[in-house]
C-alpha cells in the first residue's frame, strides 16, 4: 500500500512527466525564464526603484527624529547627511562663493531636498560651522524619504551631482557623507559586489563539480539548474517587488542569489546522486531518473520548506534588512524547488539517455568504514564533539554587535572620504551628532530657562563619551563667556576699578571744588551781611523816586510844551538866547542915556495906558498914540510895554539869564529823555514797579541768606566728601580686586554658573542660533552632542542612553524639572536597531525552529529525532557564531555586524537540518533491522552526497567574502564555517553517535522501524 501511494504521489508523477517529456519541460522553463526577463525589469533595477526602508518607522529614535523635524517646521525626513567642504588652505572668498552656490542649488531642489541647515552662510553663526583650522565647513542636508529607500539613494546621487556641477576653486574638495549617504554607498557596494560574488561562486561550483563528477555534462546539470532557478526567481521577485507585494532592497539581490546558488546546486546534487544510485542498481535512464527523483523529492520538499519557512519567518521582523531578505528568499527557494523537481529531472533524462552522465564507481565502502569507526567510538566522539561545540559556542556570548556602517565599506567611497576629511579638520565627528531634545509647555527664551538648559548641557558634556555639546547656550561647544557669572562679576569689577582710577584722577579737581565752595560761601556771607544796607538804600531811592513822580505831570507838560508859533521849548530857548544877546546889546547901549530913557518912558506911560489919567494937554497926544497903535495893530503899545520892561532890565540880570540858559537847555533835554524813557507809563505804573523793586530786594536779601546757609552746608558736605574720597577709593580698589579674583575662579569650571542679561536675547548671534537650536515658538530646544569617539562604535552606542538620562537628572530642581527629554541620532538609532534585532531574532528564531521541527516530525514521524536534529543544528549555529566571533572580533578586531547572526541562523538552521534530515531519513527507510547497520548504510548512501553538497554550499557562502562590504564577508564566513561544521561534525559525528547511543528510542513515539518505501529492482 505504501509503495502504491508513493508511485502515485504528485512528486513521482512530476518526476515521471519530467523524465518522459524532458524536452517540453526544458523548453517550458526556458520560455518562462526568457519571457519573464523580457517583460520584467531586472531585479537590480527594481531594487533601486523600490528599495524599502531598512530602519523601522516606529523605533523610538526614528520617531524622535521625525518629531524633531515637525517641531522645527521642517519636512519629515530620516535621510540626513552632510556635505563636507575642505580645502588645502583656509576657507576664503572663492570657497565661500562655492558654498553659497551649492546651498542655493540645493534649496531650489524641493523635490529631493527636504531642508538644509546653513550655519556657515549666516555671519552670526559662521564661526560655529567652520573647523578650528579654518580649512573645512559642513552643511547638513536632509533628503526626501527615509534611510535605505530608493528615494534616499536617489537624493544622494542628486546632491553629489550638484556638488560636481559647480566649478571648484583650486585645492577644494566636497563630499556628501553622513548616515544616509553611507547606507547608499553600502548598498551601491553590495550591488557592485554581486557580479563578482556570482562569478566567483559559479567558477568555484563548476570547479568542484568537475572535480567531483569528472564530467562536464554532469557538472552542467547543477549549473543549468542554477541558471534557470536564478532567471525565474529573480524575475518573479522583481515583479512582486515592482508591485509592492514583496519588500526588496539591494541586499535582497545578494542574499537571494547566494542562497539560490547553494540550494539549486544541492538539490541538483541530490537528484543526480539518486540517479547515479539507481543506475548502479541497473535501472534504465528514465526509470533511474524517476526512481532517484522520487527517492529524494520528499527530502527536497522538506529541505526547501525548512529554508523557505525559516526565511519567511523574517516577515515577523521589523528591521528592513530582514523583511527585504527573508520573504524574497522564501519565494526564490520555492521556485528553485519547482525547477529542481521538474527541470533537473528533465535535463538528467536527456543526458542520461545519451549515457553522458553515467556514475563513477561507488565509494560507499569508504564511507561505510568511516561510519563503522565512528559508531565504535560513539561515547567518546559524542562527548568530545559536544564539548568542542559547547566550547566554541561559549565564545559566542562575548559577541558585541557592530553597527558601524562606515567601517563596513572596504573600499573608499564618497561618504568614507567625507568622514576622513571631518576627522582631519574637526576634533569630533561633526556630521553625526546625537540630538538631545527638550520639550516644555512654554517659551524657553528667557534667562531662567536658558540657565536650566545650560545646566543640562554642562552635565551632558561631562560624560566620558561626549566630546562637547553645541546648544543655544554654547553654540561653539563651549559655554558663552558672556553667560558666566564670573564674566559678569569681572565686568563689574573692571567698572569698579575704572571708577577707582577716575576718583584718583579727580581728587585734585575735588580739592579745587572744595576750595571754590569755601570761597563762594565766604562771598555769600559777605553779601548777606551787606544786603540790609542795600535794602534800606533801595527803599530810600524808591521814596525819592515816588516824590519825583509827583513832578512827572509838570515835566511831561514842559517836555511837550510848545509856543503859539508851534515851536517847542528847545527852539524857544534858542530864540531866547538870541533875544538875550540882543537885549544885552540894547541895555548896554542905553545905559549911558539911562536917565533920559527912563524919563521918556515915564512921560509916555500915560499915553500907552488905556485907562490911565492924562494931564490936560496930553489928550491929543494920547489920541494920536492910540490911533497910531491901532494903525500898527497894537504894535506901538507892545513896543512901549517892551520899553517899559527894558527899563527894569540891568546888564547883570541879562548876564545871569545867559548863564542859566545852557542849564535850562540841558535840564529840558533830560526831562524830555526821562519822559521818553517812560514809554507812556503812568506814575501809578512806575510806583508799582518801584514797589516790586523793593519787594524783590527784600526777597533777594532772604535768598542770599538762604544761599549763604546752603553754601555753608555744601562746604561741610564737600569737606566730608573730600575726607571720604580716600576711603571710597580704597573700598573700590578692594571690591575690584575681589571681583577680579572671583571672575578668574568662576568664568570657567564648575563655579561658572549662568546668567544671560535680557538684552542679550536680542543679540544677532542669539537670534540666529535660536533659529537652529530652538523651535519658532520656543517650546522645543535641541542640542548637538558630539561623541568623543566613533559615533558608530559600541562605546558610544552602549552609553547613548546616558545622554538623556544625564540631562533629565540635571534638570531636576530647575524651572525645567519635568520637561520631556529624549535623544535621537545615529547612536540612538543604532542602539534601537540592536534592541529590535534582538527581538526580531528571538521571534523569528522561535518560528523558524518550530517550522523546521514540524517538518521533521512530518517527515520522520517522530518527536525525539526531530528534537535531536534541531538541537544539533542549533548547537552547530552557536559554534559557528563562536568561531566567527573568535576570528573577527578577537583576532581581527572587527565585531560582527548586527545582521550577520539572524541571516546566518536562517541559513544554517534550515540547511543544516536538511543535511541531517537526509541522513536520518535514509536511516529510517533502511529495510535492515538494527540502528547500527542503518546508520552505517546511511553513511554510505549519503556521505559523499551530503559532503559534496555541504562543501558546494559553503563555497557559495565563502564567495560572499569576495565582496567589498564587510557584513557580506562576515555573513559568508559565518555561514560557510557553519556548513563545514555541520558536514564535518554534526552530520558525520554528533548525529550518528547520539542516534546510535539512543537506539530505536530515537523514533519515539513510534516503536518499530517501517519497511522501505521502495524496493530496488
């Protein structure tokens, strides 16, 4: 019944179709492979176009990096890099122009560049971006997309094209380096390595196959199986990747190709070994193909499923490097299985019918002897192998994962050259900072919050893994000199010292001031003593002036008086003087006839007097006088009156009048001037002015008295000031010396403190720096923490959590106590990757082991044997890791990349289980009774096959070491060593000896050995 079921099983049916219709099967696969490769882009192109992110978006550091971008109003991006510009001489105008052109070009490319942090282009922050030797500057550039994605790789190329498109001054070089460009260069190196790895693998496999089979046609079967498997698998994975069904990357191409090379070769070797075994039993070629394929098909299916399920288990991982490798490998291995179950038997049938691949003489007897010797020494060999494997596995516990993507590149690239320039010109790796982010619910742009930020920055800068911290309070990595308490006290001390010098210089002037105050006081006292007399005199003058004012109307009339002829008094006086002169002459002339003249005047008096009595006889004369006077219009009588007046005038009188006339004229002039000076004011107004004058003099007297009293007090104060000046100068000198000493001890070091005056918040340097280091609303501050050694190194990664912890502890008790504190950057991201890799490894390892165990249970129909085989391959893996750690970490000095162990586990557990599975299945199907004989016979039938397959697979893995990326070398070495261990120790010694020691109980819960599934003809 078992035979009938086997003969009619789908696997036997497929082998029969392939053997009997071989050409159609070959043509079908060739058409499929050719058609797919014509219509589907090459896998390398798809990987370049659709490369998935290698870093999970939900890692804490990744989320922090995204959130920081949002806080600073920048597009969200994790593809951050830096342009490193260096010159053989100090950066000057030509280099600055190149820098400005590059910045402008990058900012204009919104499709590829998310943002640019331009510190050198801003004069306020320029000094913080240039290297200490003034020969290099850095420019942070964030590209669109995430690290490892096709977009990020494209951005790297675009930025480098922009760098190359601008003419460089002599001696200048520019490189695009940093985290994202490093990954892009790493993937580019992987792509380049793939051609070399594939070529070397094919050459080594061909050489080993020729050495094994001594037949070109026999060697062609595995090689053509490889070719068709790769052609179809690459096209299918490319198609699925193009449509987003499978995540892919450059690493997909490398690992998938390597595993298809090894698996296809192993499957073809198993198939060819079954054919040769059947031919040795005398079966015809077609029957031999069917029989051999049928005998190994279930092992191939189980083997492919174990590898596929192990690889597929990586779908549970979060790290992009695993998710882009595992599922595509699973698909490729299933395609390789389909090719091996159909194409390989068809090709074997074609060549077998032409007797081109006939078997060489069997060497089973050699393996029988080896098996016999091993079984005879089961206990010591089992113990020794376990001890050796455990000893090697123990070394694995010293493993330190390596996240240095920079060191993974064995050949120089643009990113590595950038790192070299940074190391040459900067004290730390400026392009790979760790960002310390502090968030609060208020604006931190004030002195108290800035002081708290400085406390955090100072605490972080004291960590042994930190070189320096750039923050708003220390933009150049060192505390602002102006913010130190010592600086402030120093400024005050200098000002006090200057005041002391000024006081010393002003002492002579102060002495002169004191003397002047003394003299002024003496004068004021004298004036005060003399003022009473002045007041009395003023009052007398005012009284006299009041009396004179009584004459003012008369004086005014005199000044304005005028004769009937309209002439004023001055003119009248002039005429009077002339008349006086005439009268003087007349009187003088008449003086000798004075008596006669008097008589004549007396005689004519009755005639001239109108009412006078006139003696008889004189009446006619009077009438005649009157008539004549009338005829002269009264002139005669006026003349007579004048003669009468002249009669009384004497020469002395006229002389007196002549003497008085000048004085009268001068007095009249003064009266006229006085009246004119009054400007029309009335006597009452003038009296009011005099009253105010006397009142003012009284007030002046009182004021002078008060001045004298005040000057007396001023003199006392000045004398006291002079006496205290020496004491003040001495005190200022002591204060200045004290503050200077305090400044020298608190400007730097733990006593520096922090104080930033409010006016400093508007300083151009602070404003420019705040745009880069404080969010626009002031609620978020970030610091750039520069590592003291390689930011990718374990020393930095292991202690990266100390950055946020130290800052958080420093903020306790400050105004920022309770603020949200987190860090992000390449070190944090790498630390998160290490943690996530560990979680992913544990998860998918459990799934993979469980899958392999279940397949073995189904194949062997046992529980104990699968446990033994799974335990053996797990020990083999641990031992291989131990050897790899010993060689790479302890001897060479390079830790294993974090991706090596998961990938190695995926391959070694699956492939190692395959070899043990084939060996155990041959023991189980042997018709002979007894465990010992079954084991020895299994040695004979599988020894050469498994050894050849294991060596070929190991060579394929060792071929990865021809690549130019370190983790490929380490992965290839670890898997290769593991496969050799599995072939040489696990399958050859450990599994046979332990199974022999356990005996038939190994098939528990079954209690009997079943009959063979097929009896040889």
